[in-house]
C-alpha cells in the first residue's frame, strides 16, 4: 500500500495514506485477532480471556512487524491469540472454527466499511473536504480488511487457512498435510509472500474486494 505511494512520489498522497492507513490497519488487525479470541471463548477455551485478548484494544493485538508489512504491502499479521485446543468443545472442528473466525470477521468488517463509504459518498455528493476523507478512510478499511482475509485463507502454515484445511481433511491426509507443512511451510510462505510482492494473486484479492463491494452496493441500493 504505502510502498506504491512512496514509489509514486506524490507527497500529498503519501501523507494521506499514512494518516488514514495507520488507523485502518490497526482496526483490521485488531478485529481479526479479537474474533479468534471470542470464538475460542464461545467454544470453551478461556486462554485468550486469561491473556487479556478478548478486547478491541489494539495494544493487546498489534505486532510491530506485521503492522509494518500491512502498511507497506497491504497484507500482514498481528500477535497470535493463544488457544488451548484441549479446552475446545470439539478439538478438530473447534480449531477450524477459531481459525475461520479471523478471515470471516475481516470480510464482515470490509462489507460494513464499504457500506459506510458508499452511504457517505451518496449522502454528501459531491464529496469534498471531511466527507471525502471519511469516504477514503472507510474505503481503506474495506480494501485492507478483505485483502487480509484472503491472505489468511491461504492453506499455508501458520495462516488460518492451514488450520481450516486441517480440520476438514480426512485423518490420513491430515497427517500428511501436517508433516508436509511442518517441513516446508515456512519456505512456501516466504515464496508466496515474494509472489505477492511482484503482484501475484492480485487478481484474487481484487476480485474478492470487488465482490464484497458489489454486495455493499446491493445493500445500499435497497435502502437509499
């Protein structure tokens, strides 16, 4: 995100990107991790609660390096929420649901953010000044949140997608998948990040963002 603005050389866009991008990234990462914690709590695990992670306070969740990557590249991570799988009501499906809660929360957040941006854009058309900043801010949240959700759905350890896949695979395939990821997961993740760096999978992220935005358009058109 900011890397593109820096390379563009437009100081105004860079400043706006910083002022709006920082809180947008904080919101996206915080919602993602809080969703993990709350889901684990609902499924019987009190570890996140004991660790002070059942909160929307960003200080409890933000990881400096993950935050920096999210700002620069448009994808990143926060501090993982601790989960004790032995305390979940159903260990296998429970872990899958806890993992899925993060990306799902990002899609929901992106959906709501796009709706807010569209409503502001319609109600205050033509947008200017403060309304323009608000529209851009919620658009940032929408785009970043959907992108974060897609990134975390990739079935690569330690991303959420790997735990979701682990929960639905038959036992024999599950064991093979775990062994494969334990051996090659870090290498594959680095390769995927490098691939994303040069624009790989951008079609997937752009398509997901457009889909969520279209859903938001449909909702707004029903009421406005």
